[in-house]
C-alpha cells in the first residue's frame, strides 16, 4: 500500500528528521545507505540528526562535515543483550521530542520502541526501513511479538515486492511503500580489464551470511569447466582469477578452503579496502559474484552495477528485482556451486562476445536506480508524512 498523493509534492524543507540507528558499523550496507539518505536530505534543506552507538568512522565523519548532527555513544560492550541500545535510550528520548520524523534502520526491542513512542508527540511519524528481507516467524508468540513492534510504525519502507509480501504474511496491515536504498553517485566509467585473464570479484564482509564457501567451490567448477576443457575453441581468455575485497572473521577459514580446493594461485584476498579505493577495485574485475544466504538490498551490488560491471547472485533479498534485466547479470535460484558456475560462464561468454559492455550495464542500471531520482522519492515520502498531521 502506498500513500503518496498530490500533496506530497509540497516541499517541507524545515522538517526535522532523526535517524535513530543503534549500532553503526564502520562499513556496511545500511550504514552507507544512512549516509546517502541523510546527505540527500541535508542537501534539500532538512534538519538531520543521527543517534547511534559504536566507533568513530569515516562515514560518520563525512556526515558531520555535511552538517548532520551526529550524537554517538562509544559504548559497545554487551550488544548481545542490547545494553548499548538501553544506554542510548535517554539520549534518544531527548532527541525524539524534537523530531517530526524518526527513521529506524533496525527493529529495537519492543520495550525500547514503546518508550520512544510514548515520549514522542502525537504528530511525530515513525518509519521503519527494512535492513533485510522480513522472515515469516512460525511460532505464534514470536509472530505476535513482531506484530506489536511493527504496529508502532506509521510507515514501513521495503526494497522489493517480496519484502512487502512477507510483511503481509506476518499479518502486518499498515502502510508499506516499496523504494530502493539510495545508491552511491556514479563515478567514472571504465572499460573492462585488458588482457587474457578473466577476473571475478567479490565485495563485502567475510561473514557467514555471505556464504563464501559456495563461491569458492563454484569458482573451482567454473575454472575446470571452461579453462581446463578441450572443447572451447577461440577463447578470448586463457585463464581466470577470483578477487575477494573485504575482511571478516572467516578469512582464515576461507584461505584454508582455498588451499584445499587447489586455488591458492588463482584467488587473492585483498583485505579491507578504503572507500576511496572501491571504484578502482570494481574496475579491476569483469564481473562480481554474490552467493549470500540472506541480504536486504545489497548496496555493494548497486555500486558495482553503477560502475558498469554485471553481477551473478543467489536469489536472496532484493537480487531478483535488482537483476530483472539480463543486461545486469544473472540470478541463481538454487545454491548449487555447479549451477552457479554455469551462470558465471554464461555472463563471461556474453562479455567475451561483446554482448555486454560497461556502458550497457550502467545505462540499464540507471533506468531504475538513478541516485537523484531515488533520493527525490524519499523527499516525496517524507513530505507526505509531514503533511499527514499538519
């Protein structure tokens, strides 16, 4: 259900927007989206405040430089038991009393949400932005608890129609709008890497949800089926390599699996890369692969597509809607390394035969994910919310 009407076109640039964030990691999709959204709102004249806990980071620094008021608690101990969220609560109550709209990028414990709602004015609008595809809980008590939390929001923003469907299956009957995260502004478009080596990349954290063992196994099949086969005449590429950009607690385990698969000469772990080096990392590869078990709307994938590189991904989160056009890559519905490898070969051959180019990938991406147009949709949504109780 969407509530945007003609009245949403009226500007409300004096609106006070509070992004009540919770834990703010130094890197991450929802954190990058927060930076992109608040930057866009601040540029359009909104009064923006961010409340969070965690380490100081370059993302927070950039927001502060743009004039966003950042209120941060450095305490991180006990996050498993939500201690930092409870200690942030007194600050949140003070800030929420001055806000017209409160954005949430996570579901806080129900009692915290109830306290925040009780301390807000009747005109303050609560908005939940889903960080992942909502899962339908089976146990009745769990579903009832979730519905109580969701019922406190005046609007829920989701990134794909399947997210909306799951919320409705849970039993939520409030207002939902489908809108993508605001992506990065596009950078300089670069040609595919020159030479006879085909390069596949991964960009993200080395954590369990990314299911990187599947990617390593798929790369083994990909390499053997194409580069070790004798029935592949006139190949443009004589070898291939896999480049892992990012860091995480699974790195050592993944490096050990790389050795077990006999791929140590073909796979490079580059570690964490700075924000200003991401575009160069993307440009160094021909395509990127994501074998995640769960996702929201993968901002890394959007940035990759904006740089003119296709993506092969498992069918989780919003990938099926992001990659609707074959010009952008392929979605694999089965988490099978052999089938995933076949999709890698399929996209590689299209690049090899000049059916896919960086310009085609980017232009197809911008048809739906132009950052300024997406940002303006958020402006319309927030203005409509403010006008509800004007």
